C-alpha cells in the first residue's frame, strides 16, 4: 500500500485528488493539509513529520511547492538508513500552461 499525503486537500483540485486516492486499491490517504479545515494538518511540515507518507501530492501554491518538496526530500533522506533498498526520490517539474492554439 502506498501512503499518500495531499496538500491542498480542500481545494478545487486537491479534493478530487484525495477522492481518487481514497478509491484506489493500492493507495492509502494518510494525511491532508489545509490551512482552513481543522480536520487536517495546517502545514506540510507537520503532516510529513506526523505520518511519513511515501508520496506527497502538493496542490497548494506555486510559491510553496519547492520548499515542500525539499522538505520531503530531506525527510526521506533522513529516514532512508532505516529502510531496505533505495531511498525514495522526490521530484518537481514546473510546466507553464500552454498558449492557446485557437486561431481566430
């Protein structure tokens, strides 16, 4: 079972992502991050420290994603000595929204 944390879980995209994780047979939603909802962690750092997920899906804000991924990478590196096999990798990719191709 792959343990997943969704940051931005109460947002327009994060909510459906969390629903998809919940409905998948091989995924387990172990944490959600929301600044506004008291039933979730209020920061990615708190969630990562509390539940140590295998995957972080970050639908917060572009200005915070890089710091969150770096935090996840640091946490994975620190715990990799306790795990067998290779350490988990975290990557981020920023792709700009494609320009409109409609001709008018």
